[in-house]
C-alpha cells in the first residue's frame, strides 16, 4: 500500500490501489456527503477546495508555491483564477 510512503509526486486523494479517482465518483461522493449533512442543493463543488487551497498557500507562503501545487506553469493563472488576495 502507498500510504505512508514518502513520495512528493503521489496523489493526495487516490483509490485503494493508489490510482487516480474518477471525477464522476468524486462528484457523486461529494454530493452524498453534502446531502448527509443537510447541504444538498447548496452550490458547493470539489473545485471550490482548489480555490481555497490556492488562496491559503498564496497568502501564507507565496504565489509560486500555490502555482506549483496546483500544477500551473505560470503564476498568472493562479492569481487570475484561483487565489483571492489577502484582505488584511
């Protein structure tokens, strides 16, 4: 099993076999989770967490780190579409 194995290139979320999750299965499971806590019908998608991660990384570390984690070749994409500026 791949859990606990140090590999910076390994997927964050993966199947029991260590392969990538199918997008349809992720969305279905996410909808089931929202429904189970009474949030069915709320406009929350798994993609929202990508934006949250980009914003946190940008504001706590730097935009270059956020772009790298998200797999962007340019910080412009991260800045324009994902990371919200720190409002402090």
